[in-house]
C-alpha cells in the first residue's frame, strides 16, 4: 500500500524515512496526511492490523458487530477489578487500519471548553480551549452548524446530524423537558450541557473514519508508505535518540529507520506498552522483565483514566425500538432495501442518537454525568443485534477520580499488557452513577414513556437503596470506552511528554494520541484525538500554531440535578 517508489536505504539495507508513525488510528491517519502533504517528507505509517475491508466498517449500524470483533480488535480485557465484583471487563480497541475510528460509534463531541483550560492551567501552554478550537475547526466539515466561530465547513472530516432518529428519541427529549432539563441544540457550541441529538462522523450513510477522511486523499502520494499487518516490536535508540523501529511482518523482524522522528500513536494501551518494551518507563519494573532501561520514566503507563458506565434497561411490547422480532421482519426487510437503494434508514444510523449532559450535584462548574439514550433492547446473547424490544439509558461517569495503570506482563510484543482501570478505587466515583440510575428511572417514568408500558429489568424495581444501587453498579458497570492519560502531558511529576509532545529526556520521539491527555475530557474522545494530531503536525513541522480563537462561553443555563429536578 502507499507510495510506489522504493525508499532510500541505509548502508545496512534498512528502509529509511523522515517520519515513522506507529499506529494507524485517528491520530496516525491525520499525521500521515499532514506530514506527507508537501511531497518532500518521506513518511511510513505502520498498522498492526489488516486493511479496513471488513464489510461492517462502512455501514454505521455495523458498529454493533465490530466493537468486540476479534477480526478487527485487540481483544484486551482488564485485570480483575477488585471494586467491580472482581470482574475482567472487555476493552474494545481497534486493530485495523483506522484503529478505533473504524470500529467506534462515530459520535462527534469535543468535550467541555473548561476541560482544555484545565490542561493549560496544569502547565500545558498552548492547549487551552482558545488554542485548540482552531484545530477542531480545521478538520471539520459540518453539514448543519455554519457558525464559523465554533465549526469548520471545509475540512476533510464530515460531521452530520442524523435526520431520521428512532421515535424513542423524541420521547427521551420530551421526558427531559418535562423534568425541566434544558435542550442543547449543539453539543460542540459554547455550552455543551442539556439534552439533545448528537452529531456523528457519517456522510451519505457511510462511516467517516481516519482512513476515509485523511488517508484517502494521501494514499497515492509517492512519499507515503502504509504498512498493514505489521507489528512494531520496539523503538530503536542510538543513546537517547530514537532512530527507528523494529517491526515484525510475514514472520520476519527488520528495522525501519527514521531520520527525523518516530511518532508513537498506538493509543492509551498500546503507546505505553511500546515505550515500556523499548526501555522507556519505570526502571525497576523494566529491569524485573529483563528489559534494558533507556530512560527511567515512572509515569509511562500510569494515570490511566476511563469512563465507567451503568445501564438501566426496560423491555416493552412496543416495536418502535431497534430490534429483531417476528412482528418487525417486514420493516427490517425494508430497512435493508432502503439502505441499499438510498443509504438511509436504520443502517445509516450509529444507533446512539441522543444524549444529555448534567451535573449530578450543586456546585460543579461543568457536567460530570452523561445519559445516553439506547433505543434498543439490551442483548442477553452474544449476537451483534438486539433481540426483542426495549430501551435503556446508559449513565456515564465523565470525570473519574480513580486512576489505573498499564504495565507489561512480559517483554514479548505479542503478549497483551496488564490493564488495571482501578474502577471505583476512589469510592466517590460511585455516587454520580447512583444519581444517573435514579435520573434514568425518572425519565422513563415520565408521561412521555407511559403508553409504552415498559418493565424495568435492570437493575429491577427491587433495587432501590443506595447500598443496593452501588452493588448493582459494581456488578454491571462497563466502559464506554475512552481510555486516556497513560503518557501524560505535563512539565512535572509523573508526566511523560511535554506540551510539545516530545518524550522527556529523549530526542526525536513523540507521542500523539489520547494517552497524552492529562485528564479525561467529559465525553467522547475521537474528535479530541484528531485535534491533538492536527496540532501535533504543526509542532513536528515547526510551523507556527493556528491563531487562538476569540474564545469564551457562558453558563446561560444550568442542568445540575438540584432540588427542582432530583
């Protein structure tokens, strides 16, 4: 794949490039495009997984069959979670060209402006909301919101509003309105708070991934090579200088050299694991595994943060929800035909069409709780489609206090890392989810859902006390998933990279992906990762940053769960 011309080799015969990018997820795809754009830099993008040819990838509703699919995923699981019923929880991560952008839910959400201001206040100059907003706009082609202060319209990544939502979405929004929660028309505007319909990276009924948005225009460039089914086993160093990577492909190991930089974009689990295998991490831990220490950086793999979530589920005989039953087989047949002919309907939806962001308690400066409407029955089988009919709400803890870690199980590059989310290591993380369950019950108990005559099956009406709800959360919580933080950006403490994303104490080595986030943003991480890569491209190419936005946002309404609406 990629450029047709043969790359220059060093005297030992190894292929050499200006930039070697490890990982072809969202960040890697952006970087491959931007770094190769001038035609002069020779760029190699390396992906461990296959090309993005799985038939479900392009179909938005196909997400249901991708999230835990071993053909396109790493198959990671947590270590047993002591505070979550000792369960080992699946951790979907894309192992395919496009990475998670080829298997995720396609939600376009940037987070709250104060999330980025907190990064800057923590010593990361150049990463405030005013600084990063121009990079969000740079990549965006929004088909709905034309506000140039907050949105881009001619970037490579299409962002759209779904026009044919499930009928249960209208009920969800009416229920929220009846409880006096504000409507949010644009979750990427000034004030991302309240309830509304979400936007997604979907265009003409097809998924927009890092591949379709960024690699597509760059594939034919003679200065870009894209390697799939190629595992990077370690980073190569000359002293403290990164000089390339060792890869394994077709059963052979060989070096690929980088004249300018190695850029690690392997994700919040893969990036720290690769650094550790290469001798960059906690020196004591590496020594115990027999790995020579290149740089003692105890922060590598630490600071892991993730969004925990808990479901409330209702079953109903009403057939408006997405699901399979004999009564809706004619409709499903039409859905398939409608998609094949017009790229519309059920299969053109990512299924997660509406959400709400609220504050679980008074005194917070931004939402700490998200409720996602799921207009489908919760599966009790391993089938990728819902059987029967129902609906539910998923409550998501946006700002966890708990911190986990990624560590190596061995020096073997084929061995999955040890991933400990440390869910509910800080008990205060449980309370917003308790409030989320209670709010979910109030929503489906409102008049908007009355005629559906639903029956609560999770957690069940007998689970009422705070203690019982906490036990339920421990036993059923999942991740959304949005892991970040394991190569934390900062200038002190356990930080791994600086604001320029260079690894501390090493040269010609950067990390560019969600692992650099100091703290988890309050929402989906796909769009922020694209932003991070857009900004990183300017840093790598020594270009001046885009002019900071005339930023500002107002707290025109509050969606806290106060005495009026609890």
